[in-house]
C-alpha cells in the first residue's frame, strides 16, 4: 500500500461507528439490516458508512438476492491494518454491540433450529421438492469416486441421506447435526439401510471436535445456505480432510427465490463458484471445476464442488 492508499484506508476506518462495524464484521458477515439493528442506527446512515469503507477497500459488499451482506476485505494488507486497529481497542468498547450481535445470532439460530426440528419428519420428502434428487445423487456418487473410504464424515447430516448413499463404500461413517429430531431420523434410516459402523453425533459444523485430517471423504450437502458464516464452516470441513482425501460441497448456485428465506430459513440465496473455490483454496485444498446440474423448473441449480488435500508423499518413497 502506498502512502496515499494508507491514508485513505485509515481515514475510512477513523470514525467511531466505522470502528464498530469493523469489529462486528471481524466476527461474521452481516446484512445491512442486521448491522443497523446492532448499531442502533438507521439503515441509510449505516449504508453511507458501509459505502465509504467498501470504496476504501476495508470491507467487501456482496448482494445476495434482494439483500446485501458485508464482510471484511480478504486483501491481506487491508486485513493487517484492520487487525492492528482492532487490537488497539479496549475489549470493553464493543460490549454493548457484542451483546446485540449475540441477540441477533440467537434469534436467527432459534428460528433455524425450530424450523429443522419441525420439518424433520417430512425432510426426506421435502429434499426432493426443489431438485431432481436422483440426478444430484448420481453426480455425488461420481464425484466421491470409487472408494472404499476409511472414514466418511457428513456435516449437517439431517436425516442421514448422504450416509445411506455412501455408507456402503465406507468402513465407518460419522454424521453430525445440531437437530436431535433429525439425528433420530438418521438413526432410523441408517439402521433400515443395514449400515452398522455409523456414528451419529450431536454437534456444530463450526466446531466439530473431530480430529484434523481424520476423514478421507467429507460431505456438506445442502447445509451452507443456512449458515451465518459459510466460510468458517468450509474451513472446519476442510480441516477434517485427510491427506489424499476429498471434500464435497453440494449447494445451490446463486438464485432469486427470496421466499426461501422466510419459508425455509435460507440465509444465503446460493453461492458463486469463485466464492466457494476461494474458501476451499484458503483452507489448503485443491478445488476442481464444479459440476453444475441442469436447473429445475423454478430455476434452481445445484452445484457440486469437490476439493482434494494432496497426498503427502511417503517419506521413504523412491
Ligand atoms: C437442509 S438440511 C440438509 C440435511 C442433509 N445434509 C440432506 O441433504 O438431506 C440442513 C441440516 O443442517 C443442520 N444444521 C444447520 N446448522 C447446523 C450447524 N451449525 N451444525 C450442524 N448442523 C447444522 C440442520 O439441522 C439440518 O439437519
């Protein structure tokens, strides 16, 4: 950064509300609506601050359907500057904001959690409402490869469909989910499928507590669009991928079905290839070109992103 750019960036950060925004976005990406609520300022006012900071390269703006979200810049120099500035702030400065952020988060998680507990019994039918399930599953099987797999981990397993789809190729599998109702269904489904070596765990995709590089196949099927911080979930999923192993993420390509937010608790209306590939590469995996399935009647397109952790060469290899 030259001197002029540094001054511009410092100016953009040098205002109390803008420092608060930086501190909040260091925690997670947020919509204008959420920021305005946490900062207790009107949306137009918050938008003005955000525009200035985005123009200076401190934060990134990304529209998602009719909403606009913001996150910290991914530029390493800008990040260094932001970290330095935030380090200087007294921890007590942001306490009220953190409390309101926590409130927003709790409400969001409670709404999503209640939704999954409620829809669990119908989930297997609902999954196929939007897309052609058999085509998606055939593509997932192909993307996973032949196997056999030592350990398959399915994050946000829901009713366990990925476990039953791939379980036959796995020596053991783990399905993790936040919803107990979903886990109960998954238990019934894997038993019905005759799969024995399957563990179903209550847990959070953001901190799975599973050992690093412990699975040769990790799946995140139709989960990312519910999450407040999909980048962190991708990092955690990637952390689990063993040397020579593979991560498969299945989700929607960007779409315009706003009603899915209200009716089905979607937070993000799909993901662009570049965004997901960037997260995968940041997490140290090698992404392949995504598989994009043909859109359904509503215009929803399913994308399958795969990424590998290169095999570590044997120490004594010739
Ligand atoms: C749309 S369902 C998909 C389930 C399954 N992967 C499938 O495709 O059938 C999303 C699942 O993610 C789970 N989920 C949402 N947030 C989660 C989190 N933070 N950690 C773990 N699971 C989560 C929900 O409980 C739900 O079962």
